[in-house]
């Protein structure tokens, strides 16, 4: 089963940097069964309208988290279950 986390950020985004240091760095170490991809929205033509934006794909199911607060509150719990 495919397990992937796609993180959309930008170098100028302060909340993205904060999210990475507060949650994502540690979470990435703890979820080695997931493939992690980090995408800078300034380097692609088609991306999300808001950042930070995280897409969690497990098999055929995808859950998206938009914005710093939603990600902090939801992402860690969704990966536990």
C-alpha cells in the first residue's frame, strides 16, 4: 500500500518554516513507512492556493490539510490511526 505525504510550502512562508521545525522534522523521523515530498509552490505552475498545504495519501484515500492551525491540530493524530 502506497503511503505518501506531500508538503507544499514556500521559502518566504514563515508559518511553513515554523511548521517544519515544530512538527514535520520530528514527524518525518517517526513515519518512515511514508514517502515524504516537499514542494516549493514558487517552483511549480499548478499548486494549492494556500500554504502550508499537506496532502496525505494512504492507498486510494487522500486527506488534505490546509493552513498552519489545521495541520498542527490534525496531522499528527491522523497518522497515528
